[in-house]
C-alpha cells in the first residue's frame, strides 16, 4: 500500500518515469480521437481505481489507522493537497493508485505518538478488513454493474432479424440495406428468425431478389442481387450481419445471472492467469514481443480482441471498439474489469492485497500455535517483494508496448 515508484524522484530515474507517463497519456489521447466512448472507459477506470482505494482508506480510518497519502497514479506528483492527516492528489503515471497507511511492516519508522494508529498495531480482524476492503469494493461493483445491465437489457438470446452491420462493397450495401433495418421477408417468404435469411438467399446467387424491410417504423421493399459466396461456394451472399436478440430476465433473474456471471468470470480469470504464467503461455507472450505482428494482429481500429493480457492502453483500445456507443456493453466491460482487478489483487504475494492478507493469516496462525504474538520480519520478505515488483513492472512495460503496437496497427 505504497507507491512502487516513489523512489524514482531524481535524475535519470525521474526522467524515465516522466517519459513513461508521457507515452501512456499520449496513447490514451490518440485513442480518444479514434473511439467516441473512450472517455467513458477512462472515467470508469479512474472511478474503479479510486473506489478500490477508498475501500482501503475508509476501513483503515474506521479501524483507527492513520492514512497519510491517497493518490491516483504512481511516480512524480502532478498535483496534491492536504486535509487533516492525509495528502490527496494525482501522480504522473495513470496505471493504478494507492493509499499509504503508516506502519505496514516492522521496518517502517513511525513517530511513537502514532504507534497505536499503525496497521501493524491493529487486530487480525481489522488488518484483514483493511487489506481486503479494496477487492471487496471491486467485487460489489462488478455484481452491481452486471445486475444493472442484465435487468435493463436482458441477456443475449441468439441473432435477431435486425441488421447490425452491412459490409461495404457487397450486394447489401449496393442495394441500400442499412444497419438497423429489420428484415421482414425475402422473395415473398416471411423472415421470423435469422436462420431464415441464409436459407432464403442460398439458391438465388445472380438473381434479383426482393427484400421487405422495416426502417424507422415503416416498411419498404429493396431489390438486391446476391452473389456467390466464393469461387468454390455458389450459395447466395449479400454481406450483412445480425444484431443480437436479448431475453428479458426480470429483477430476480438478473440477480441470479449476475451471481453466475461472477462465478464464470472468476473461473475464466483464474484459468487465464494459470495459462499465462505457464511455460507455453510465457512462450507465446515472448513470441508476441519478438514477432512483427502480435497475436490478435494489429487492430488499427479493426481488431477487438487479443489473445494475451492487456494493460490500461489495451483496455481503452479494445473497450472503445467493443462499446461503440452501447452503454450496456460499457457497463459489462467495467464489471469485468472490476472482477479482474479484484482477483488480480488477491494474488498471495507482496505487495498485492493478497500478499498482505497472507502475511496477516500467517501471523495469526503462528501466534495461536506458539502462544505469543508473532510478527513477520519484513527484511526476509524484501527480496520476494523486489522480485515480484521487477517481474510485474517488466510484464507491465512489455504489455504496454504490445498494446501501443496493437492500437496503431503494427
């Protein structure tokens, strides 16, 4: 619960940190011009981080602990103010946030007058409540956002008969079909579900075909000539893709689906982390960095997924394309991000929240077994913490490089 880059405040280290901040901010500004909903995603990420840290802060204060810093970002300070015991502000690199609580370990020197307000002086229950407050907020937000999206829109129920995309240069585009048109009939045959569309045009390649559509509440008829799908497939093709249909769930159904989504998301995230840190996963990641085109390809605005972890830039890039003006997709995206952030912070290694929880649990169990108070000597944990920080900072920089390359289409 401190800034991992707080020591880089002078000379070359500071210049490198400021340079990294400039790269991140420039990439986010670039994406802001590409996708209209990027600012919504950025605002959601900022809120996610601040609410996570607010969880730590509020619970620490209620537990009688002293919090001296509450910052968004890492590295050099950009702006701050002090109110009471706490300095609030923004730092240069927008890659997270932190709350600094005094006395997180036995190595930190604290004014004797403040010793009773340190983290290390707190009871086991209070320390666990403080370190797990942030991820608890993330899980609650994920559940709430999923619930709002499912209650308001429902869940996907297969393709509808409404057109989502018309591919440029295809018979559909030349014939006047538009996104949002609902196909009512083709060649006199009613279209009740999307499967009726390919069936109706399968044998009509090269033949003029009447499409009855509904556009803005009014029906009209368009004449379109399907072409053959390919040189080896002579079935009819017009070049449209359907929107999803959604099934209403109601309040109870939305609540149940939200809980189930948390379960599926948790299992998927854990599987993804295990796969990434496996030998084959790290090998694929290494290949992504060294190859001219990373897995998933360079989007340049045209690839909404990548088969690897993504950072802040990647989240904004891919999320901007996925949301594309759809507020419900945006809410679901932010729900997933809250879930992933919460699970990631539970990794039982310092300096993650899960690492602090693991230390507190060890101290509690050891104290019960030995019949006296046991506290971990953080001098022995410093090498572990340093290695973890180095590994994740290296991964973070590598992921940022791939995110930028993906965003510019390289």
